[in-house]
C-alpha cells in the first residue's frame, strides 16, 4: 500500500508538471500580421530625450514646418531599420524554424532587410566582431508563452519612434506574445540609449492576424533622383544625418578610389 501510494503521488506530480509545461509552452507567432493603427493612435507617449536631443528634434520640426518633409533617407530609399520597420502600415511576416525566428517586412519606403532572431545563441558576438547594421543583432528565448528578444549592434543611420536618433549604444528588448484567441500579436518594446534617452522607454505595438493564405507582395522603393538633384545637403546637414554624409568626404556614399 505504501509503495502504491508513493507511485500514485509520483504519477500525480508528473501529470502536474506536464500540465504546467503545456500551459507554458511557447505560442506559434508564425503568420502574417497587420500593424494596428487604431491602437497606435491611442498611444501619444513621446521618447524621454535628453536636452541635447530635444534641441535637435526641435530643429527638425522647424525644418519640416518650413517644407523639409522628405529626408535624404526617404529620397534615397535607405532602410528604415529597427525599430521603425516594425510599425509600417504594411504587413510583417513571421517564420519560426531551425532555431530562428525570422521577421520579413513589406514596406515602401524602406527596403528593409529581414530580421533574424537567433534562438540558440545565449550571447551576442563580441564588440570587435559585431557588424553594426540597420536591424541590429538579435537573440531570443522563451519565457513561458512570451518571446523575449534582445537586440544590439545598431548603426547610427536610423531613428527610434518619435523621430529620436538611434546610435550604436541603442539597446532594445522586446516581449512578443499572442492573445488567447490567437488574433492579436503584441510587441512590448523597451528602448535604452544613454546618449539619447534620460531613461528606458517602453512602447507597445499591436498587430492583427491576417488570413493564413495571405501572400507577401513585393514592395520596392525607387530613389527620387529628381528631388535629390534639387536638394542642397549643406542646408540640412545639421539636422539630417544622411545629408551630412553627402557632404562629408570621410562618410560620403561613393568615396573616390573605392
């Protein structure tokens, strides 16, 4: 009787563990998702920027009001990068396989590269081997049904939400999860950068699930060469990083001899 009692207890404990594991099993994020603009309109939060960055953003606002509404990035079809690429009105597509989660976008302008989230890597590459990029380097792990994504390794050629600049010190942690009915994807994104923000800033993006047979469409951005030919980059180099690149011999797009 005693052995039977312990056996039954053991079976009950195993069942409880199995049930808990099932409840905590990661949800499948795969599919096509459409950015929820209605929910986005309810979020009026602004990035808590430093005084220096606030001054820069005010200069940009004045320039926009005076007619500078299309940046060099926009005219040249350069990637929008993280995190902006996650909030375009076009769908995103998520695929999970082979220890990776891949996010494709369908946006114009932008010409963004796919995001690859490495699920089997516990740490980012060392600083001397990490190549700065528009989308950064992402590693992820599951916490129950929540996918936690840690991204670093950005270049300085994109912006955060709200138009705040992004730098190589930008660090983004995302917590992605799907609603109980499987129809809503949320991405709680915490952004930190001591050169730009006074404190970490969290902004949550929401997406609606699209039909399973949704096909990805091609979205290609073509540079506006006419507008570029009429632009004086010297006039905007102090507020537009890409305009500054056009006139800086050390950074310009097509250095002589290369």
